[in-house]
């Protein structure tokens, strides 16, 4: 392939400083929806908020909190097509702009239905951001740092959540409606900063190359590799991406949702299941309603918000170990260990609420903190990292949009159902989500392949779908068959017929159950080996 002409970088930041700057700034996108998810938890228990909205009942509170997910669901489905048409950078800008408008409507609300409209508009922005930021992050990250950078991104999400809780706490000392309007206004400021900053961020090089903007794509790869236009690593990465693009085009592979489902059904289901269980495992029972949970346990009023704030700090700290561990331990080990700890801590939370003894308030705080820490280390970051990793470039935006829309659908389900369930089934709510944690453990153990250190362009090999590897394996099988037949022919003249049967024992075919057939699991390719090693 001919070299693509590029010039020396004009950026002040190149190489790893540029990569880290992009990651930190892109994290503002997830900071926003972390903030928006947490900001309602503190203000819905405030006296001025409740008075302004005429003491809303459990259904009305659940609707105000969870309607955000309705808007997020709609645009996260559309984000796949939008991200392919206008690019990752353009989608990021539109998402931030829409989110800012929604925040302004919430801040200036004059009643229940205006708040609902504002939450839905913010949800539109959240859906675009939550879909495109993980895609953008995965497409600019090198394989050996991709997991860590995605975990940095998730830390930004939880810092957003924690910031909203502490903003709620300090504003609770304001004796007016500003106690809840100011926390809502803060999200407008952050959204405007992200919208302005997205205009100077580079576009995804993979999207540029996929749309035949090779010079621009090569230039950004050069910048990410240090700014030297003669850098061999940048040239090799460009060739690998371009070869994969041309290979997909030559195969006539469709880019529609139907074609994606037909060829990549297993990947789509795994991506969707990771996001579904991230919600079914119970995190938004805590994130959306932590003050109510602590009030159930015996902490009253502002003390419940304070406990939520302390919990949020530990939640943020729990997201730091994956920065180091995710590219060393891998994705599976983190998900499995997190699910186990979460199941135990949720079961213990329900038990302490059931016995209702003087130690219950402190015990519930400890259990919730352990649960939040386990989630922040495992099922928090990995479901945002995993889907864009396993999806091929041709349908990455669409595949991630489906997984993200699954997140928001289950997010809405949990957010809407939690207040009534807290009233009707009480302590049983927490063991119920603990059961889902057990289910997620089983799912990961049997069906999730490891993706640690695998280049995005070689992910087909992990799922047994790589055509080059299949050709090589078929050639090896043919050669083995020839050798075996020749050896048998040589032995047939000297070995008695009774011993010949040893070489002709039929192999038992492994029987695949329903889920094995559904996910098309190929056990003989459980361990990934790099396909292309040349530069």
C-alpha cells in the first residue's frame, strides 16, 4: 500500500500527552451523565423541592428520576447511525449541546411537567454522549492501554456522581428554592465546556480512514504516536486499519442492523447483556436513591445525604484499581470477582434491614459502601469498555448503540420501579438484586471471552470469525490429513487389522446447548493468539 503523505504535527500535544488529554477531556462526557444521575438523589429529599412539587408520591419521584432514561434510550439507538454519518467528534458536540439545553429547562422549571420535559431533553444528550464517548475512547487507544483509559473515563463518570451528591449536600443549607435549582444549573456549565472543547478535539482516526479520509486519519495517528510522520508504528497501524476496511468492503459485508445481527449475533448479545446486568445488579438503587436507602436504615434528613456523600468518595476511589488491573488481570477476572462481592453485600444489606436492630444503620452504610466499591471496580467500568472492544469497525457505532440503549432501558426499569418496591417489598429488594449478581457471574464465567491486549482489528480471532486464521487452519488440517493418510498407508502392510482400529476411533462431537448455539461459542478458539505481527 502506498504511503499516505502527512506533515509534521502542528499540535502542541502529541504522543501520550495528547492521548491522555483527549481521555481526560472526553471523560467530561461521562462526567455529565454521572452528575445527572446523581443530582436528583439529593434534591428529591429536600424540603423546598418537595414543597415546590406538592410533596410528590413514589410514582412521581420515580418518573422524574427515571424519565431521563427514556430520552437517553431514544438517542442511544439513533447514535449508531448519527456516529457513522457525522463522525464521533460531531456527535460528541451535539450531545453536549442538547444536554446543556435540557439542564437549562430543568433549572428554570415552573412545575412537574416542565421538569419532565427538561429531564427528557437532557436524556437525549446523555444517550448520544454515553454511546459515542466509549467508541471514541476505544478507537484512539492503543491495545495495551485501552482498558486503563476506559477505566479512567469511568472514574470521570463517578466523579460526576460524587460531585452532584456533595453539591446537593452543601446546597441543602440554602433556605430557598436555590437549594435545588443551583445543583441543576451546574450541569449546564459543564455541558457548555464540553461542547466548546469538542470543537478542538481530533476526530477518530478509524472513522476517518473508514470514510476514505486517509490523509486526515494518518495525520491523527502520527500525532498519537509522537508527531513524527516517518514513525513506523503509526504507518503499521494505518496499514492494519486500512487493510481491515478494504477487506470488509471486498467481502460485501453489510452495515445494517439486520446484517449485524446475522453475522455478529453473539457479540451483540454479549454487549447488550453486559449493560443489562450492570443495571440489574442494582447500582441505580443506590445511585438514584441512596439517601432514601439510608433513611430506610435510620439516617434521617441531611445525615442521609452526608452518608451518601461519604459513600460516593469511596465509590470514586474504588474506580482507581482497574486503571492498573484491567490490562493485567483482564476483563473476566474483574467482572467475576466484582459480581461475587456485590451479591454478598446486597444480601447482607437486606438481612440487616430485616432484623432492624440498633446496629442496622451503621451496618447498612458499611454494606452499601462495600457494594459500591465492588461495582466501581468491576461492573461499573467494564460494560462501557467491553462493547466497543468486541464490535468490528463496520458496525461498531450501531453495535454500541444497541448495548447502550439496553443500559438505558434497564436503567429506566430500575429507576422507575425502585421507589414503589422500596415501599412494598422493603428489605427484599436488595437480595433480589443480589440474585442478579449471581446470574451475571454465571454468564461471564461461561460465555465472555477475554479481550485483554487484543488489537481491535484482530478481535475476529477471539470470536473464531477471522477469515485469514480459518484459511490457515484449514490448510494445516489438509496437510495433517495427507500426512495421516500416508502414515496409515505405510502401516497397513505391517500392522494387523485388529490394531488398525486404534487410528480410526471416531471423535465425539461436542454437543452445544441452547445458549451455546445461540452465542455460537467456539471452544477451540478460547485462547487468542495474535494474527498479524508484522509491521
